C-alpha cells in the first residue's frame, strides 16, 4: 500500500472495496437464483392411488391363557383380493427366549370370513415363564403380533 496516503483515504477506499464486493455478491446471487424454480409438492396429487386392500383381523382377536397354556383366537374380518380364493394363514409361536417354539398354518378362503379360528400352543412344547408371542401372517404379510405373560406354577 501507499504509505503516503492519509488515514481517511485508506478508510474510504476500504469502504468502497467492501461496497463493491457486496454489490458483486448481490448481483451474482440475483443472477444465480433467478434461474431457480422453487420445489413444490402438492398436498394431494391429482393421480392419487387407491388404498391397497389388505387382509384384516377382527379387533376381538386375542392371545389368552387356557389352562395355563397360550391359546390364540382370531377372526378374519377381510381378505385381500389376491388371497380371496384361499391361502395359508400362518401362526408362529415365540418363546420367552425369543426363538421360534412352534408354528402352525390353516387354509383360509372367502368362506371363512367371520369364523373364529383357535390355535393352541402344541402340547409337545414346554411352557416357560415369561412373555409368549404369536405372530399371524398371510401371503407373506404380517397381520398382527399378539403377546401374553405366562407364569408357570412350580407345583403341578
């Protein structure tokens, strides 16, 4: 820099340079942003798809204890169109340890709507203390998971 320039001149030059840089920045942003189009997603698309019909179980389906052993009772309320002619309804039993203890399946079809189905934990499976779960699925889709706490009487 020129040391012979007075302090007031240096300050004015610094302000001019800062103003020129600010103006260039604003001009650059204005040019860059004028080409941008805002991203807009409509709340409800015009071509919204219809909801997919799924198999549903009745609300009163439950997993309870029957003479100290888990028993699952369920009612198929609706069947998905792709399984209306029939498919296997699978129940997998999970022991308190987390592993699969047993599994069972039944063929269900449109005629079975509203019919109560009962699944008992197989007699060859030893009941243990803790949380037992039953997972119900149809055509590869999990419909619902049920749970029940079991307390085994130590004296038979």
